């Protein structure tokens, strides 16, 4: 009910403003993901479609936690975190990103210089040599490191965070979850290489994975998971304009603040995610997950 009232009030406000001054400039939404997307790419398509999820064990808790972390910019730390880049920025859904362009890092769409000094001086080779971003579910992505050798992938991931991106050394659990997610990426899980629609459920699924872990490990080092959950809330925030979803946006902000507190109740967190899902579903058609609404907002 609250969301329905908010939607009605939002539309009323828009109509009133248009009636008063139809030439008034409209605020264009700011999507962090578009900061590193080629100008030649269709922004609506980029924000509404994504490569298919190719997880061989999509319901495995470790894989789900790994996906949550994979989408967190704060996991990488340093300049990448400030820019809002996560592992998923280059590898959308663990796949590739042919639209990716980052000044000083890319020679063209879908490329990145992994030995650049832009994010870290440790691996900088002083040569501009971008390579095509590999699909981690495809054979070319599997040969980057031996995923079957005990500890090889974990060592590789730790070095990526600390050396390539100047991030803080991740905990063993964080590395284990990331490795579980990446090991589960395989084209055999989606042989048609299809695309899928981006939805708010992508983020609430990640929130639930984090909430379940917070409940099961209350005494552990959960900072990386809390930060990853806050990042998921931030992506939802981009899709539900405050002019229409005022109360819901405040709920997102409030929940993000609570996640920064170590004593948040796990039961209360689960209830908050339940309520959030109800509101997000109710407002989906008016949100910027709607292709029609998104196209209108970006024009």
C-alpha cells in the first residue's frame, strides 16, 4: 500500500511539474555501470540485458556468496573501489563485457590492460598492452589459471586483489567463496550462450546470500560481505527513483546504514529483505528495471 501511494504521489508530482513548465530540465539518472561502457553501445540494452548465468551449482551457498563478492567494488579496494569497479564490471555475470571501455586501460571496447599502473604499481610493466576480456565460463577463461590444482585459484585471486588492484588482503573465507563461484562458471550450464534480463531479483538474491552467512557466522570477519550487500543496495537505489519511491529509497539507505553496524540482528535483517522484495516487486513496472521507463529516463 505504501508503495502504491508513493507511485501515485510521484506521478502526480511529475504531472504537476510538467503542467507548470514543460521545458524544465529533467534529471537524467546516473548509472555507475555506464561510466565504463563504450559510446557506441546501447545503454538501454546494456542495463536491461546481461550474459546468461552459467553456474553449474547456482544453489550452492558458497557460489552464491562468491557471486555477491564478485559484484562488490569495495572488495578490490584502492582506485578501483573509488571508481566503482568490481570483478563483475569486466566479467558480467562471470562472463565477458564487449562494451567495456575505461580510459587509460582499454584500446577498444571489451579490452583492458591488466599490467597497467592505473590501479596498482605492483604489476605495472610500463607498456600499454590491452587484451580482450575473457569469458570466465568459456574455455579461454578456464586456461588463465588451473582451477583443478589445489589452492592455485585461491592464490591467483588473492594476488589479483592485492597486487593488481591494491586491495587489502582478503580473508580465507572470502577467497574460498570467490573461488567456488569461479569454479562453477562453465558454458555447459548454458550451452546456447543466451542473454537474460536484468532484474531486481538479481540483487535481492545476493542480499539473501549475505544475510544467510551473517546469520550463520555472527562472530566471523563479515566486513567484506556487509560491504558487498551495501553495494547491492546501491545498485537497487539507482533503479528506483526517489521522486517516485521516496519511502522505499529511505528504506534502502536505512538498511545500508544498519549493515555497517556489527550488532544488526540476523532475524531483523531477513525480515527487512522480505519487506524490501515486496516493495520492489510492487513497483517494478515504474522502476528503471522496466525497459520502457529506462529508455524514457535516458533519452
